[in-house]
C-alpha cells in the first residue's frame, strides 16, 4: 500500500505500521489499512481499534500541517484464545466457549480440564468433545466464537411402581414363539398345546416397586429419585388373591388366562378339535379354543377370544375380543364368504380373499392379499421391528399406520389404502357437537334473560320454589355447555392430529398401483420405489425414501 509499510517484530507478536505522509494521496483510509494489514501478514494479528484511531489522527494532523516525517505506530498484536465455561442454572450441563486466537496459542486439553476443575465441574465431562472444540477453534478465524456442551449431568430415574408379572403365557405370546427344532430352527406349524388354567393355578405375581436410580449434576450434587409405590392389584373376572401370599393372583375357575391393561382375568373356555358339519357352528359366551381347522361355511362366535390352532377356510369368525389364527385364512376372494370380525386385535399367519373388521390392530405374519380390510388400529404385515411381509390387491380402510415389507405388486395391481372414514367420523362428531352447542347457547341465553326479567319483579311466595328450580336448571345448562365445549376442543385436537399420526411404511419396496387417500388428498405410485414411507405434511401426501 503506497505510503504505508507493515513490519512485525522478531517474535511476530507485534505488528508495526510505518506511514510516509508525503507518499499518501492526500487522505488516510483506516478501513483500507485494516484490509491491507490482514492480507499482508502470514500471522493473523488482532488489530487494535484504539491504535488505528490514534494513527489516523496523527496522519491527518501531519497532512494538514504539512509535516512529512515518518510516523511509526503499533497497530496489532497476537492474542491467545480466550476460554470461558458456563454452567446451566440447573447444573445439568456445562458449556465451553472458545474465542479463536489471533495468531496466539490454544490451550491444551489438560489446561481446559484444570479450568473445569477450578469451576467445580466434576462429573459427566467429555474429553472427546473438548478435543473436537479445540480442533475447530484452531481452524477458525481469529475472534470466532465456538461453543459446545462438554459436560452433562444424569437425571434421576424414578422408581417403578409395583406391577403384575404373568406366570402363564398369553395366547399371542405363544403364537410369536413357535416350538424349537434341532439345528436352531422352529416349527411354525407346531405351537404347542393351547394353555388353559385350572382353579387355584398361579396366574401372576406382583413385583415390588423399584427404588429408582440416583442422578447427579455436573457439580457432583446427588439427585435423589422418587421411589415407586405399591399399587393395588387389579383383579379381572374369575381370579382372586392367594390367602397365603398377597402378591399372588390365582385362578378361580378353569379357562383361558388373558392379560389386558395390567389386569389378569380368566375366560370360561370352550375347546373343540375342529369346526365342521360334524361339530356344527359354535356360539359361546366365553373364550373358544379350536385345535384344528374351521371348515367352509362354518360360523364361530364368542364373547371372549377365539384361538384357532389351524386353518380357516371360507368361514366366519366373530369375537368381542381377539382372534388368533395360527395357520392363516382363505376365502374365495370375490365373494364375501370368509369374514373375521374382532372387537380387539386380529393375528393370523397369512390372509387371502378375506373380509376383515377389527377395532384393534391387524397383524399378518406373511402375506395379506386380495382382501377387504377395515381396521381402527395399526396394520402390520410381517414380524419384528421392520416387518417384511407383503400386502397387495386389497381395499383397506384404516386409521393408523400401515407397515409392511412390500406394498403393492410388480404387476401394478391396484391397492387402495383409505384413511378417509376415520377422519370423517371425527369431523361428523365435531359438526354434531357444534350444532348442539349452538342450540344450547341460544336456549341458555334466552332462559337467563327471562329469569333476570322475573327477578326484577316480586315473586309470589307460592312460586319461589319453582323459581329456584328453574334457576338450578339454568345452572345445569351452563355446566352442560362447559362440558360440551371441553369435548369440542378435544375433538378439534383429534382432527388436527389425525393427519399427523398416519404413516405408510414399505421397508423393502413400494410398487405402482398403490393409492393412498385422506379425504380429498390422494397419492398414487407411478413407479417402483425402494424402501420408503408416505405421510401427510402441510395437507399433502409426502413421499420420502428410508435411509
């Protein structure tokens, strides 16, 4: 830069500026000097603002006085990194803040650890994070601020309350654990005997509450957990607590044990070796266990769970509880001749040509094909955390997630997944409650105005009791309005959350011909896609590959 010479000392810790006023073009630009200084030196110096201003004043004074002696000034210096540690108010984390150096030194890991120790930080320190932060600050431009959490406390884990542990397996657990064979294999056809219990059999035991786990802050303060408490045992039908052990639940009668929402019960069970024209149809108020196949045109109905340890062919199975079919079911596809209707969940190995209705979840182990499905819960085709079964050629109405391996078929046959019915049901409820609230608000306002008009007059003694009753009824109307308004808000939340909660997941592939519908929003697959998911975002279907 003409008229200005920059030079550092031997240690390269200080930057000098030498200005020749005679060589300047009549002015001195401090910003130009700053850029020049930053670009000319191989060391990044901290340019001292006060020194630059003083130099500017000196140069301008020399120019105005026509004094052309060389002006010398220190304008920059190297600075080491500035380190600070901040502890959160709750002492559950500590943050290391590094101001990158100007050509100076960066502290070592051991120096940082000493500083942390001086600040009283004793627990949860991550040396890996500290080293990473120091590496970033070495590469950063001088004065840059780099920070990260380098110590974390551990929250206390509260103890768990007492709970019931099953001593006999649920039917569904048994389905998911087929009998082992030699060589590490299992026999999917042999699921063992269906377990029924006898009177006084042990069903469950109450496990004691746990104490929990202590936590700590980064300053090494101990956080005490809240211990669990003993909870009363919820007894289901046909069960009782042992006289000799208050933590043991026993069966009061013979039947099939079932665990629902932390409660154990025993259903009166009817057992059959199969259902055919020889046995006739079955209609039973308890649970039904069938150790064989259900043949064509037969009907099995029960108030309890229905477990079929065999195959169902073109029959109707209807249960107020769960339906479990170990070897699958098949209908004639185009006729409504094989129906499964459950008030709870349905589990079967494979399904083809069925009409399925269930209030709970539908779980098909291998394949769901050419069926009509109405499901209020999740639909899972396959086993494990990433189901890999196949679903194709179906008309599905569901309210929650659908997860499978392959969705659709390579032939492009149509598969419809419709979420509209559940959405419209909630909207219909919301519309109905809005109409009720509107009518009741008008009526309540009218009643209040009439009561207020009567209060301005003298009420005869013989009518005062009736007037009081009318006032009470108006207050009851207000309470009903409050209750309805609260329920309306809950329904509005359900409408808002419905679309956010649905998802279609293809863990292996999704084929063309798959159509997903929610009200007037439709997505149709046009090409074969590898593992992916579909969901609603901003009122539109979104396709997203799974990584």
